[in-house]
């Protein structure tokens, strides 16, 4: 019989045997449903219920309960927490979302969204070290610490495959480039600060092209040392350099001390000169005031004023001498307390010295301009000479008489 001949509408005549497979599948499903229905009926009868229960109704309740439980678990599993120092990034079906998740309790649809947490507050660091060639083709071991912080979580996670490896390679390249620009002495002594600054600038310029979402916080030059084979020679050179620096500092300290002493002496000289200038100016002003005071008296009685000034001047001049003038022609013996007289005279001369200095200018001016004063001065000098001679004779006579 042909497969498409009448008989059960041609369904039992499939040449590939599909009709038999369909029958077997239907029988398996029917058997499973019958067994499930029997189990449900048995459970209901055990709970004190009776009656027939339809299998489709019970299966619907079961599937609904299972579905509700699955949905509840799926909803609960979507909650996650972002710490205060962290920021979150979401990918939806593998596509990065532009929104950055802030700290707190957040929710995402599980199996749809995936979240990544990144610490944006802490500082990360790593060391770059190795033997490097200097400008003088010397070998030196250099170690530097690099500190960085994440500023953009999206760029940090997805712009570069491995940020720390890329940053490490860039830092090593920048450090080797800068070390090759300095000689050994600068690297081992006072050139470290400049190497740090230039390395940081070059590293920042390099990573800016990759847009990694990080910022360089600081670079610290940890150590620099020559190879162990030449370590002792470099130690000797360092000791010699330290001795040189110590001598230079000592010389600079001596120079500062010498300059300060010279400045002190110069300041003292200037102060003395200013004080002398002020003294001379005040004395000149005093002489001028005294002259202005004597001028009206001189205009009223010039001869009397001249005589008075002459006598005052002679008193000051003779008061400063150690000679005792005695004008006595009687030949009597005089016993004079010379020590007391000289002591009293010295005290008076010290008290009158300042007044004499202030009046000397006016006296000289008046004496030089007055012919009468010149005549009086000469006559007084002659008289003084005569008196001195007489005094000497009197003293000699008194001495002989005493003997």
C-alpha cells in the first residue's frame, strides 16, 4: 500500500517512520502526566481532601509558584552595595553604560546587567627599578616608586587592557630616558630632585595619550647605587666629596663671620662719626649763640668787653698750667700747699674745659679783630715774663733761706 493511500487520513503511512516517533512521544508525555496526576491526587487525599483533581489545574499552580519563586530570587539577587570609597560601572548585555554608580545600596537586573566596583579614593603604587646607563656610559642601579589614583572608572576598566602593566612600562621607559641624560655624580648626589620632576612630566605626557583614567600623584626616588664591584671606589669618592663640602661650608661660615665683624666695625665708625658731627654742630651752634649774646654788649662797651674777655681767657689758660706765679718783691718766705692747690686746680680745669672749648672760637675771633686786645695781650705777656722771673727768684730765695 502506498504511503499516501487512504487510511487514517494518511497519517499512519509515513515512509520515514515519523508517525511511529510521534506516537511514542505522545505516549511518554501521557505516561508522565498520568504519574504526576496520581502523585498530586495522593497528596491531596493524604491531606484529608477528596474528589477528583484535574491535572492541568494542579500543574498550573505548581508552575506559577515555581515562577514566582524564581522571579523573587532573581529580584533579590540584583541588590548590591557600593562603599564610600568606591564607584561602580554597569555593562548591559556587554555594553558599557555611561552612568557611574555612586556609593550606597543599588539594584541591577541579574543576567542582564553586570557591575564592576573600582576604588577611586585610595592611592596605588608600584616600584620601577633596574640597572640603567647614565650619560657617561656608566651602569647604575636606580629604584623609583610611582603613586597613582583612579579618576575615571570607565576609562580605567575598558580603555586599556592592563593599566598597571602599561603604566609600569611607561614609567620604566621615562625613568631610563631621564637617567641617560645625567651623569653618575648627579644621579648619586644632588640630581635626584630634577630626575623625579622630569620623569613625572614625561610619564604624565605619555599616559595622557592612552587616556587610562588615572592621575599620577607622586614619584619618589628610592635609591641609586653603583654596581657592587665599584661600590668601594664610589664610597671613597663620596667621602672626598663630603670633605670638600664641609671645607666649603666652613669657609663660608668664616666669610660670614668676617663680614659681620667688618660690618660691625663700620657701623661703629659711622656711629662715632655721626656723634662727632652732632657734637661739632652743637658746639658751633653754642658758639654762635654765645657770640650773638656778646655782640650787643660789645656794641655798647667794646673796650670793657674786650678787657673782660681777655681776663677770662687768661684765667682759663693759666688755670690749666702747673706753675705757681707769685708776684711779691718783699723777699718774704711763702709756704704754699702746692699739692692741694694743684689738685683743686685740676678739678676746676676739668669743670671749665667744656666751657672753654665753646668760648674759644669767639675769643679768637674777637682777639684777632681788636688791635687794643693785641696790645694788651703783648703787655700782659711781658708782665707775665717779668712776674715769672720774679717768682722764680722768690722761690730760689725761699729755698736758700730754708736750707
